[in-house]
C-alpha cells in the first residue's frame, strides 16, 4: 500500500460519517483510524508502528535535500565560471573513436573551437561533437558509454 492509497483512505474517512475504522490487509498491514482523536496508526508486518497526527502538510528539508540545494547553488555559481559543452542529441557517449584508442580529450587538455571532444552515437550514426569554445577541460561530466539526453552537460571548460 503506497502513500496515495493511505491518503485516499484518510480523505474518505474524513468525508464519511464513520467515527473509527480498522482495516487489516492480507499482507499484514493494519490501519486503524479514529476521528477527532488526532492520531492514526499504521502497523506494518515487522510490527513497526507509525503514528501520525491529523493530516497536514508541513514543508521540511531533509539533509539530502539540503545538500542538493547547496549543490544546485554551487552549480549555479560554477556555471558563471565555466563554459559547458552539452549534448546536441540523445545517444551514447564515447570518449574515443574505438575501444582500444586514446580518448579525444582528458581533464587538463587545452582545446580549440571546432576540435572533436567525443562521439555521440545516435541510431547507429557516429556524430563527432566539437568544442564550441576555446579553453581547458576542467571536467568530463559523463562516463564512457553512458546514455545522454539532449542538453546533458558533457564537458566543463574554463
């Protein structure tokens, strides 16, 4: 049972004339709701009890979300410092022309506008991706043979 199902049960309970409700599902989940008591209990098969007060939405930021917000802020700042070469199409990223060949570029390499940086294979066609800028490769944003979408950052240059 997922959150949407539980939320629907809570809403239905709130709109009904019932004062209490207990449901036990075959998979061991038990739900007990009572109006105006302020608490609902959800009991999972491992005997974990989750108590929640009446439904309300309170925005919270978890540590992971906080870190991602910091990363977004850092990325926005870094966009000003770096030039980004993005994928012009959906396909498979290749750093070199063949598996046994050296990559076109490595971190620290100086590149010129028009220089081939990688290949993106789309529908069995090998498309050479050229640098749009002069600069130095600071980061290769994808791994060899990764699937890339249109607009996926491939390289950061400074």
